[in-house]
C-alpha cells in the first residue's frame, strides 16, 4: 500500500522519491506547484539559434537584483 503523498511534508516526499525513483505519482506531486502559488515566468534569454536577447537579459538581471534586495531585507 502506498503512503498518502498529500499528507507528507516536502522533506518526507523527497526522501520517499529518492528511495522509490520509479514512482511517477510521487515524483509528479513533488514537482507540482501548490494551489494558490503564483509563479512568475520570464522570457527566454536567447533565441533558438543561441543569439542573446538583450532586453530579456536586462529584465532577468533586474529581477535578480530585486530578489537580492528582498533577501537582504529579511536578514
């Protein structure tokens, strides 16, 4: 009988997946986004042929700087 993955903490689920690497149900749940959590997606930094997209790189750099500032504010 499989454990109830929904009741496991992320740490418990991760440990389970490491021991049961072929359990796709557990793997999907481990990497799923919980309901109500918003994920900010950023545009591609490079074209399909490997050319940098300067505007998108600038957007990414700004996002990283903002995150650094947020983390500094938490300390």
